[in-house]
C-alpha cells in the first residue's frame, strides 16, 4: 500500500478531497481513520456516500487503519489517508503507519486554537503532535488544494506557534 | 415549513437575499456558509438551526428542508448528520433560484414529501438550454 497523501482535515471527506486531491492523485482507496465515525454505522454511511465512484472507501479506527497500512498482503494500492486532527495523524505514525509526509489541509478555528494560516489553527496538543512527527523524521506541509500555495512547516514555524521542538 | 440554504462560500445567503428581493420577506428561510468551519462545528450549527435555537419565529422542531449546493461536500455531510432519525427534515442537493422560489410559493400548501418532489422537478426544469442554436 502506498500512501499518496496523508492529510489532516477537520472536514474529513469533502470537496477539496474528493474533487481536488482525488482527481489529481487518483487513489484506489480513500482511508478515513477516526474512532468515533468507525464505531457509528450512520456516520460511516454518510461519509462513505461522498466518495467518488471507482474509489474504494474504508472508514476504520486508528488501530485498524495502522494494521491495514502495515499489512504486507495488501498489494500496491494507492491510498489517500485522512484524519480529522493532528494528534490522530501523529498516533498513526507513532504506531508504525508508513507515512513520510503529512499535509495539513484544514484545521479550522475553535476555542483555544491560534492562527498559523487562514486555514490552519493550532492548539497546544496540535503543536505537540507536530513536534512528535518532525522528531520522527516526517515532513510537514500545509496546502488546501492541488495547485494551491504550499507552505513547508519546520521547527522554526512551530516555535513561532509556541512549541519547543 | 422552514428552509436552510447551506452552501460553500456566500452562495446560500445570496440566494436567500435574491428570493426576498423577488418575493418579499421570507420568514424561516436562512442561508448558512461552511466558510472557516470544521465538519463538527457545521453539524452543530445546522442542528441548532433545526431546533430553532436562534429563530424567534420557530417553535421547536418544525418540518424543514435543508438545501445544499452539491452532494459529497461538507454541507451535505453536516446536513445529514445534523438530522436524527424521525426528524421531519429533508436534505435536497443542487439548490437553485427556481427551486427556492418554488419553496416560498408552495411551502404552506404541501406536506414535506410532496414539496420535496415538486421542488426537485422545479429545480430540474430550470436547467435548460435557451434560444435557437446560432
């Protein structure tokens, strides 16, 4: 399994993903890793219904997603991996999911979050997750849609957000 | 019958504004943008509108239609997730001006299912090629 895009987006499966990135990257499977949605058949059905035809969709818990991504028996499928938050993406990587690069696609404003970019707001838990991913050798970039501006995020940008890594 | 036009950007609010320019004030018809909102915030906001939290003209959970611009997007997901089983709510995608004018015209005459059927037909009829081919 090759992860063609590992994206953090709190809108989960929506137009920027299904139209923007899926048309550009043509993944065979869209994998949403989210414990609450995976445990709820109704929410799973709503999100699965937004996926373009010819793209398989899996909505799995974090642990199940890691198992699938690490499974050597699963052929050379191209996967677009989604989480709704940075700590969840960091957990996937920490548990051994083969991810070298993480895309911050949309983390919207909510109480306690500070603006990094107009489409990325971070709180202390997010900054800690970013530090943990950088320490694991993962590169981080923020970009909403293909062809949009790409912002590379390293220790300096994260220090500016109040992180120490 | 109440209506919510939940869309990308400012499409919903603008459509509602144009409806009121043509038909006069439309009580219980509102626009809502997904701009800058997470899936969960958008779902909470739509659920709050369905309960009539901020609408003095609403009395609890009235029958309602949530119009969205396209399915497979954040508004479509949030609109479906904001409804609970048994709620008198329909979610209709592909909103256009003709559909909303029909909504304001017929919303007190028809029940929810009949109205939805009529509005989908009205919206589709409005999509047509005009004039002779030159």
